[in-house]
C-alpha cells in the first residue's frame, strides 16, 4: 500500500510532518526523526533506541543541577525502579 503525503518547507527550512507520517513513525512533539539520503531517494525513520546510558551521562549537570555521589546514586536507583 502506497500513501502519499506532502509538507511545505518554511523560510527557516522547517517541515511539519503530516499527521499520517508522524502516526506511522510513532513520533510526537520533541521526538527525533532521521533522514537518510539514498541513491533513489530519502528514507525517513524513527531513530533506533540508544545503546546503554551514554546519552544520559552529564544530563543533570547540563541542566544546572550538579549533584553529589549519594544523590546521583539515589536517582539512578529510582530510575531503575529499585527500592531503598
């Protein structure tokens, strides 16, 4: 099944994904979308889940919340769903 969608490029080179495309990709506000240029066109896809926690390293510090080791450990346990 082929379905066509069209989006208009703004003066700032921005696109709004048509609702059918964002629904198909399972993406919403704040999500990333990958564009891959291929020999016969462009592939649009949702990024694969990241491997490990590398993207979170330094997250709280970047948000201006430098924490001590005990607080970082507590947050890590909480994110893992561990109970104290």
